[in-house]
């Protein structure tokens, strides 16, 4: 015989409890994700101590939001887009698992050396296409040219990241150094690389973009 003491409220309570159990079950089996921070010294953690670089700070920020995420540091100081393109295959071979998402952060060294924006664009295009062909989702991190390189160079260089993101249908984080470049106290003494505090700013700004990409991954 049914217990009539709870009536409709009892049935609603039972339904709510069932939904809660389903939610907890789904959360328990949520798929862990691997992110590859593929870049140059800005992602490598140049002159920083363990735990202060981009990858560990991003991993900490994502885990604080309840995400089961491992962020792998694949930054190599001094790398240009050409060098990044050349090391994709052997870099992935050294990983235990294929990354779900790659943050491509390259081009700053091309720009600092005054190399052709067209060449950087072609290399980045190849990098994006390579990762996509391997089934890795791509978040492209943009860079801006320094003013002393001239208006024409800045125009061509700054435009290549939005153009690549649009052509390859990948997400764009417009400027990796947003909130850090030319901001006192956010860079090391060389005036180029972020301090630990600067990287915290970068991570805080890019995290919403990373979360959107994680949410867009297939289950």
C-alpha cells in the first residue's frame, strides 16, 4: 500500500533525488581531458620556477573550476613558427595520450626577428591543419607586432591570426599577452617575458576561452 503521508511532495522529492543521483553519476564518469600548450618561451615558462609557468597555472585554474584536466607544457624557448611546424610529429609521439585540445601560441619570435608575416601565416596554417588532421581541437593564440616594426609590417602581422582562425574554423584568443604587454610589473627585466604575476593575468583572461573549447569537445 502506498504511503499517503507525502503525497505529491513526496513524489517530487523522489524525482529530485533521482535526478541528483544521475547528475552525480555523470560527474563521476566525466572524461578527463588533456591540453597541449604548444608554443615558445611564453608558454615554456622562461626563467620561472616550477609551477609558475603557463601550463601549471592554467591546469590549476581549470581544476579549480572542477575540470579533470592535465595541461602539458610543449613550449620551446626561441621557437619560430617554422620550428614549431617541424616538431609536431615527434612531440606528439612522446606523449602518453593524444591531446584533446591544443593551444597554439607561436609567432612572437618570427615577429621579433622581422621575418615575413606571410611565411609565419603559412607555417601556422600548416600547424593548425596538422593538429586538426590528427583529431585535436585547436585554440589559436594571437600575437601583436611591436610598433617599431612599422605600420605596414604591423598591419600584415596582426591580421594573420584572425584570418587563420576564420579560414580554418578554429577559435581565436586575440592576444596572448593581453593585460601584460607594456604593463609595469608584469614582465621580466627583458621587457618581453611575463612574470609569474603576468602569467596569472594571462591565464585568467584565456581560461573562459579554454572552457568553451573543452565544452565543445565530443563526449
